[in-house]
C-alpha cells in the first residue's frame, strides 16, 4: 500500500546500472531500506533527491513482508547542500548520521528521536553560527532517548547540588561519569570504580544551558566555539560508551515489556 512519511537519508549505495539502494531513518517506520529504480538516471524525478543527510518527504509502496521498500515519489524538505558550502556543516551532518546509524536498529519506530533529528538538521541546513552547539543539543536528547540521561544538577556520587557548590567556589574540577551516568565533583571520583572524563566548568555550564534550550534559539546566545566543540566530543564519547553496552534490539524490547508489566515479570 502507498504510505507517506518523512525520512532522513542515512546511506546511499549504487545498484546495477542506474538504480540506487538507500538506508532511510523514517518517522513512521524507523530505519528501513528502499530501492530507487532508475534513481541515478538524470531524467528520473527521484534523481539527486536521495543524498546522505537530506530530509525528505517520501511516498512508499510499503509491504511488511518485503526487506526493501519501493519509492514512488519524494520531495526535499531540507538539504545541507542548499545553503552556502560549509565544511563545518557537512561534518556536523555526517556526525549526526553516524550517531543515528550506530544507535538505532532496523524498523524501530521512534517518533521523538526522529523529530529531534529533523529539528537539528533543519537548524544546520540554514545559516547557523553555533553548529557544534546544535550537534551537542541533539546528542543530549539522543542520550536521553537511549535511557542514559546524565544527572547534571546534583553530584551523581554525593548528591550535592553542583551549582550551589560552584557559587560557593568550593569546586575545583568536574567529571562526567559513565556509570552511574552523571556529573560528579572531583573529590568524589577518587575511587577507581568511577570511569569518566574531565568536564571543564564552562563546558558544564553550557551543558546545563543546552539541556533546557529550544534549538530555535541556539543562535541567540553567544557560545565560544572551543567550548561547544569540547562538549560535542565529551557527549559523543559518553553516547558511544553506552551504545557499546546496550543489549541487542530483541533484548531491549523484552526488557521494556518486563518493565511495563512488573507483575508478569514477577510471576514468570
């Protein structure tokens, strides 16, 4: 049956003479593969639309018993190629794409994550002076969606309010701890069991700001480029660390069912 959905192109592969197979992250079906018959032919109405990073509206011949769906129509909503050329923007878009590919499974529908990705791409595809901050904004929400949102208001080890400690000038350094996930005071992380990374105080303050910011306002604040770049790297490390320890897709679904049905878990 014909269905319409928004999608982001994650990957494109040449197929036979003039066709193309693409991996899409869609709003309604999660990650799927599609074939564009004749899609590399300049005369095709689909030619040039399915480039990595493009945000599209697509019409599919969708069949649940088919591994690769057939595209009927498509139109571009946003593309990183439409604004002035920018290495920084292209790099940021590919960074987002790689994180989504590494953090999602096939046909795992996640409307919230798709909408966050879509908002971030739309921000990056127009003139944006805080590119790294936009990526950090996305990574924060990706981490939250994965279930590993870090505690940022209180020390994850001692429970002490971090901003109060900063205002009292009683904090030397901060760390972002992997397990349990969150920000910790320096003196609370002396035990070797706490693995993490240094979180400079200005970068921590930026983390707090982005956690509560509408991405549409991201260019309304002055953000030092080195701080947003550093925060991006820290959050990507944190995200990658937890992605490596995520259970397989099937196991995650079973865990989710057990958490939503505690009586069934107990009886089993």
